C-alpha cells in the first residue's frame, strides 16, 4: 500500500533514519535536523528535540502540526558514555516533546526504543558490581529509554513502540552511517586488542541489520498500525557468543588480517581473578577499554532470548542463523575497509564513518 502521507522523521542522519529514507520515497518526509543538513532527505526543518515546541516559533510549530500525519521518532543518544544528564535530555525529554507534537497533530507516533529495556537487571550497576574505570554506563541509556516508553504510554496517543536489538549495518553491504555499540567490540577484535571476552559461550547475542529494522517500520506505517509493541530481534535465531566470535575470526582470516581469537571467560571470574591479576597492571587506556567492554557484555551474559514480532502478519520475516552470520560478516568487512585496515573490494570505495 502506498504511503502518500506526511512523515516527520527524527534522527534522519542516524543509523535507522538513513536506512528509512530510501524506503519512504512515496511519502512526503520532513527530516527534523539539529545542525547539519541530511544528505538525501527532501524537506528539512531545523529544530531542537530538547526544547519546547522543538525550538520552533509558534507559527512554524502550528504549520508543522497542521501537516504531519505520522511521526517516526528514531533520534536518540545510543552511546553509553554521554552521562545521565545528556542522555535523559534527548531520550526522555526529547521523547516527551515528540509525544506532545503527536497529540497536537493527532498523528500516529512510531517510537524507536530498544529491546534491552528488557534486560536492565543485567547491568553491573543493578548487580552491585564494580565499574572499574569504565566510561560506559548502560544503565543511563536504559533508564532513559524506559522513561521515554513510559512517556509514550502515559500520553494516551496513537503510538507503536518499536524495540530493536543491537543494530548492525546493512545486511548485504555492512554499510552504516556511524559505528556504535557492537562495532566497538568488533573493532577491538579486528585489532587484536581484546584477548578476553567475558561472556559464557552459550549466551545469545541478538543483533539485527539496520535495513530490516527500517523495513519493519515502513511496513507498520503502510499497514496503518496505531498501537502495540513490536520487537525487531533475532529471537530464537540469535547466534551464541561462541558462534559470533567464530564468524568474526573467520572473517578476519578471509580479509587477510592477523588477530588472535580471544579467550572466552565467565563474567564471574572477572572481579575475582582476571581484573586483580591480569588487568590491574595494564596501561590505563587498556584497563578502561576492558572495563567498557565488561559493562557492555554484561547485557548479554546469562541473557534470556528476546521475543520477536518478525514474521507476524504484515511484518517482514525473521532472519535465519545463516542469514545473520552473513550480515555479521558484511559488517565486519565493512568496518575493516572503512578503518583502512584492508583495501576496498573491487568496485567499492572506502567510506569515512565516525568512530
């Protein structure tokens, strides 16, 4: 079904926004930007998600309200090192302002949250474990995303909450607008900087390509979905931590790189043995890198399998384990080329992507 509606898109230059734009060509998209223009976007409007009325004057806000039918709110701080104030300013307060716009415009809101709101009990802070020298604080991000979801639910507007798991690059090419999350660990493995990975071998590592998340959001808009929660995850097909490391190691070899595969250790050994014996004497930067990885991998250690909505009526089908492995290989290869670690493949050009 064609769209033929006006869609306000936040985060148009981000990972999901940049994947959504090519799929919404039959909609009139207004990209809400904060600073720089968004390549490939049509109409663009400069605003500030953290300000009332999005920082617009009354006339501009009234005009926007009169035009918008659909809001896709994908803008968010997704990193774990920005601190609670900045993270809540965008992920919670920004969502509240978008909720107000949806109410004023009587528009349907598609709010992009995260599947990891379902795993807040696994953060090291929740478990009372030492942060060490980590700058990564997943709890700030998860608290802000839970608060954003609650703002959407409490407002009583027409809204669908979308919960993707870890988002990686395009399934076929690995291309992504900015490296984030899992890419940091991939980079460490490519460089041979992570001799240890504190994860049980069987832990499910749920990731999903950005284009599948974009296709799901597009399908929801086209079918006119107006409520509920949609999980965009690998579900039971998620690869184990052991298999993820095997796929990355095989890709490293195929690329002609040399990086010793890391040893997998149970996270319970880290505080008792590994940090005091092996990590304490490292350079501060290496200690911080290890503690940041520990903070991130805690969300996977002993994690349960996420539910998934993929394959439900009107929603794209799930990826098989084989397809997930292929998507992971593409992301690893793309990162290696973008970082200048290997030559671009024939017909491809190295793309400069923010770290």
